[in-house]
C-alpha cells in the first residue's frame, strides 16, 4: 500500500486504533474510473480497529492528523482480495427469476442457503446458461482513495 501524505506535527491529534473517525473520500480504479465517493453526501464514519472497512483503508487512515489529506493505493490483498475463478459458476437461465433480463455486467442480490445476502455479477450470457461471478465486484483490483480526515472522536 503506497501513501502520499504530509507528515503530522507531533502536537497534532492523530487517528489511532479505537478512535471513531469521520472521513471524506473518493475511490477510483487504476484507469481513473470513480467507483464511490462521499463528496456531496454524508461523510464516512467508522471506528479504527473494528474491521468495518477494508484493511488497507483502515491502515491508511491510522496515523492521519485531523484535517490531513492524502492518497491511498490499496492492493487487492488489502482490499477485496484476488479474483477467484472458482467463484464464477455456470447457472441455467431458468434458475433466474423470469422478470430479470440477463445481460453481461448486471449486478444481482442473492441469498445464500445460509441466509447471507451476497452480490453477484453476470459475467457472460450464453444460449441456455449465464456465467455468474460471486466475487466481490472490486475483487482483484487495486483501489485508489483520496481521503481527508474530518474528525477524530
């Protein structure tokens, strides 16, 4: 995980494990495509060390000073993990609800036998089947975040 930042002064309060922080962020992919932002919305609040956000994001925020801005580069290992081919499955089209128009890139919400809700993406549509990708949509991708620490509680 590479970071660009300005060093905090020793007298400044810095974010530490256990602190509740408020962050403004914009997330992009390697090609510059924006996948998420809090700008113009409610800022993100979470407790450092709680596992509420991906590990690389939490590591990048830890040690930031109040008001500090920086850019985080988070590898798949510290984000949503690698893309696993075993999580791409061929499913007969008749197993999908009749009202769903199957097309490549479509995101579906599914319920696992355990009751857990999960996201899946249609990777390919064939004549009688569809390839369903159960990986997180950002699995295997390096993520870039511009972040600003707005509050430490």
